[in-house]
């Protein structure tokens, strides 16, 4: 009888320890997907750099998550800081797109006024298989020199 009580105590101890232990599960490494914040847009970049004599260099880059039907920009605008607010003063380009690719680059120069603060405002666009996405990006402000 004493042996039976010891076996029951040992069995119950094993059951309690098993229930108190955390269970670990592992995902199948073959099904790993990199989480993305966007279905179509992988990366964007809008930069503006002073070149001297008021000239500014703008570079805008859009990367899609894969080869897509259409990608590019709805608009690239130059903005200036007036009375504490950014105001669009010039449209560089509107509705410029590439097709069946995964990367878009648009670089250009803008003639500004030395001493004036500028930034670029860009509306990037991607369309693929009936879905679409737009992302607005502004560059860091710079002062033309």
C-alpha cells in the first residue's frame, strides 16, 4: 500500500511539473515571410542637396516589393518655408510612371534663390494587379547657397 501511495505521489508530481512547464513551439523555417508595412512599396527616398548659386539637386527613389504593373510619381513639388508654413511654389513633374519594373528613379535640378529654405514634396505611386498604393514623402529641408 505504501508503494502505491508513493507511485501516485510521483505520478501527480510529474503531471503537475509538466503542466507548469511552458510549451515551446517552432515555426517551419521553410514558410518564413519577411513582414512588410506595405503591400506594394518597399522603400522610398526623397533628397534635396544645395549645389551653389541657388542650384538644388533633387533625387527621388521608389522601390516596389516586386516587379509591378506601374510605379512612379503623381507629383514632385518644390516647397518653400513662408511665415512658418511649407508652401508649394513649383511643380517639377506630374504623373511620371514606369511599367513592368520594380524601381523608379527621378533626379533633376532646380534653380532656387540663395538663402531661401527648400524641401521637396513627393507623392509616390504603385499599381499592381488591380491594387494600388500612394505614399507621400518630404525631403529634409535645406537652404540654397
